[in-house]
C-alpha cells in the first residue's frame, strides 16, 4: 500500500521540519514548501492527499494560495487545513470562505495532536463549499 502524501506549506523552516518529522514517524510521505506559490506548484505536480498550510508567509500567503488552489481544476479537491496562531484573524476567515477544510491553532496544539487529528480526517476528508461549515480540528 502506498504511503499517504502530505504537503506542509510553512515558511518557518524549523516548524516545517518538526511537523514533517512527526508525520514521517507516523508513516506518512511528506513534502515541504516554504511559501504559498511553491506550495501551490507542488499541489499541482504532486497531488497530495492533504495540505497543511500556514497563513502568514512571504510572497503568496496561505490565504492567497487557498484561493488559487480552489479555483484550479487540478487542485480544487485537495483538502487544505490552515495552520495558524490566530483563530480569529481575517486571513483565516477568508481562507475558510475560499474553501479551506479547517484549521489548527499551532500555539494550542502539539505536533503529535495534529498528526492524530489528520489521521482521523484523512479517511473522511472532504472540502466544504465556500462559506460552508468549517472544522476546527479537535480530538
């Protein structure tokens, strides 16, 4: 059975590597992108099962990358979970309204908890319609 490919889009290298290591230990294949444009390009070329995307990044932000991905036929069905430290930011609200499937508040969740939540989500991942019911990934 092939490993599930997870794409982590995070501009802070140490944070991206920390999440990548946790997911690799859990048996996932992981790739990393360090900005929204690189993340979008990898979504097109690699078709990951799920994307974890930071919101605030240089260049193309996570919010902008979600908008771009959800308007592209090649990537519109890939679930995107936003990684943020600000659960009430306008950028998060915009990303969710553009079609992000949910969000995780990094400062309130350990990487191991994120892995467990993604494990639960992978089997039932679907992207809600823009403006739909978005999920704060709770245990």
